[in-house]
C-alpha cells in the first residue's frame, strides 16, 4: 500500500521559516495537500493541489511538490502555527495521510 | 456557512455494530462527494471511506472493507457510516469531511467536529 512519510517533529523560532517534508513514491505525479490540526480541534485544510491556499489561510503558508517529496513551508512562523501537520494524497481512489509532523514554535 | 455535524458515536462491544451520521448544511450537499476519516487516541489521521455525490460510487480503506458501509441520503442532507464487526483498533474519533470540488479524490476542505467511537467489553 502507498505510504507517506513525514518527520515526527520540527522546531522553529518565531519569525523564522519552518519546512515540513512529505515523502512518497512518485508523489510529484499526484496532488498533495496539507492539513493543520491543533489539540482538541478538527483538521483544517491549509494547502490543496500542491500549492493552493484555501480562502482564509495566511500567505505565510506555501507548498510545493516534485519528484518524491512535497513540502509545506511556513514563512515568518507565529506562535499560533504550533500544531500537528499532515500531508495527504490519493492513490488508486484511496486516500492516504502522512505520518504527521508536530511543529513546535520555540 | 458550511456545517458538518456528526452523531451516533458511543460505546460498543467488540463484534458489535454502530451507525454514524453526518448532517450537512450551508451548501448543496448533493453536489459534493463526502468522506469519513478517523483518528485513534494520540494517533494520526486515517482515511476510512469516500462516496460520490450521487452515492453511485463508494470506496473503502482496506482496514474497513467488508465491515463498514458508507451511504448518503441527499434528500436529508445526511451522510452515514454503518460499522460492523467492530474491533478494538476501530476505536477513534470519526470525522466526516467534504470534497473541495465535489469529486472523490479532492482535498478535504470542511470537517465536522467528530464523534467518538469506543470499542470495549
């Protein structure tokens, strides 16, 4: 079955850039999206179709996808961005979520 | 305003059954594919099932295939998940979510608040 692998944790200082990777076989041939989930809350879509931001998502969130890796970048990270982040893609009509990354803003 | 409200969760014994519902409002429900996603306590997100806008096509994760059935009633703006032969590993918060552009294979743009399913004797 298809798998998406993320680093378990990423630490970033306020105002700096956080990059979260998502690795999967030929992931660049699929659309990747990203979800933010804060403790006790439902996930929120932050990037869809590799790099598009839904309405209401700050410009500091950006995405890319090429080869075997999709990347979510948070520029000028704020304390409110501390959360778990999950990548997601589709493989043969089956949704697949990444393993998740906890972003800590130190 | 798009709203998705899940209900039907609770405590069930191993081997038992449960039906979850997701009441949708604020959008034309019949135009959108819908999904179920679950999250076990302290764990990550897991895709469970998807259904096309007219209900004609359904898809399942291997972990639930043959035990769970997704369905919808577009006249009632409601999505369902019938769960059977429940196991301890099915214990999770179950979320319903909408496909951003209405088609299975789209991103999940709106999520409900989730309903907890506990499987225990």
